[in-house]
C-alpha cells in the first residue's frame, strides 16, 4: 500500500475506500434511474435520495481526492432529463407553493449541472 501524504485520504487504502463509496452512490442512483419511475416521484425515497447522492458525489469530487470517479457528463444529463421529467409530471400533486416549486426546480437542475460540469472537468 502506498502513502503519498499525511492526510486522511493520502493512501491507496483511502483511495480504495473512496472508490467504493463513490461507486455505491453511483450504483444507487443508477438503480433508481433504471427502475420504476414512481420511485423518482418527489415524495418517494428515490426522489429524495437521488439528489442527495448526487450532491455527495459532487462534494467528494471537489476535494480532488484519488479514488472518486464520476459518471460521464452524458450519463448525468440523461439522469437529469429522466429525473426532472418525473418531477415535473408529479410535483403539482403535492400542492407546493409556486415559490417552493421554482426554488426546488432550480436546486435540482443546479445539482445535476454542477455534477456534469465536475465530471467534464476531470475527463
């Protein structure tokens, strides 16, 4: 095992750990995206956890640590299209205020866009 610095993430073991963690996050998102679209509705578990997982991936990627691999920008944008289509089709059934709906849409789009940009920057 190699170590290249004194930081908590400056070793092969840490890189392997991060790779596993990032892979689990990507796998969870992929599984939900490829599953029943109902799982992506805003009041369903996947509809709430997909954006969380994407943001966690973004946080990890921004650190620049070895071991964090992101999906391609094309995959992330396909996820965005799928996710937002379900969100737009179902959000009104939850009767959100117009302000919340606009703000939440902006946050969701921003999360996907930032992750796609981070992915493009490392490719």
